[in-house]
C-alpha cells in the first residue's frame, strides 16, 4: 500500500480545460475599502466574490459564477489607492 494514498496531484499536473476563455478580474480598493469589481472590464459591483491566495503564489477567484485561476492564464489584479485625506 502506498503511504501517499490517497493523494491529490500537484497543480502543475492538472489539465487546463479545453477551449477555455481567459478572464481578467480587477478589484479596486480605496483606503482598504472595496470601490469596484470588474470582470472582463464590466463592473459587477456590488456582488459577492472571493479571492484566494495559494501557498504556491497562485491566485484564484470566483465572481458571478465564473471561476478564475492564474494557473489557467487568468489575470487577477488588486488595485489599491490611499483614502483621501480628511479635511479638518
């Protein structure tokens, strides 16, 4: 009996689905607060979404039923700008 059983293959051995279109997710934060979420250039804010940062450095996300993963060639970008200065 194999000591590694059951084992999950590494992400480098998983097949990329055939005829898969690549997507771009842009998440915009201002002062640490969400201001916009764009999927393939279209704003989908407000909506539920999640981003996962993997141990391997890969990033995955799910928004509007679309699954994205950098390992499949998708782009997941987080854009941060500081909060505007408060006037006193």
